C-alpha cells in the first residue's frame, strides 16, 4: 500500500484520535475507516449505515474464515 501525506483539519484529527483510542486503532486507521464508510455511503445513498456496518463485519468474518454455509430447509 502506498503512503501519502495529506493535510487534515486539526479538529478532525483530534476527533479521529479520540475515536481511535476508544476503538483500539491508530489515528490514521480511524481516518481510513471513516473514509471507507464515506465512500461506501456515497456510492450507495439508499443504504442505512447499520446495513453498511454489518456488511463490512460480514466481509471481515468471511476473510477470517468464520462463516458457515447456510442450510435451507
């Protein structure tokens, strides 16, 4: 992954730092998370945030090999 220095508003970085600490992330990872959520929400304006959040969790579970096949009755 390439790295790039970007100037961000000091207040945004401060809020990201607080959230990052609460969620056990680095400040840069928190900003990346917010950017990812924002991109998804802009691309899918009709989807509620909770749906997007659960979709990201499901993707992470799949990547970790923690999903089981659904059995139809």
